[in-house]
C-alpha cells in the first residue's frame, strides 16, 4: 500500500498540517478515517504528557 496523507487546514492561522496515516500501526483506524473523508469542522490540537 502506498503512503496516505491527510491535509488539515487552519484557515484562521492561514496554515495547514499534513498528517501521515500509519497503516502499519493502526490499520483499522486509518481505514475508517480514510473512508470517512472528506470531513469538515473545527480541529483542536491536544498533547498528552505525564
């Protein structure tokens, strides 16, 4: 399978990010996300740290 990427725009900041789908690590999640595209709505960044 070829590498798959999803472009996530942030119009208010006039930037975008590109996320690589890690099919080898999470094939079910990646397939579900890919099949749900295109998606729309607000995007929020979060980070978990201990």
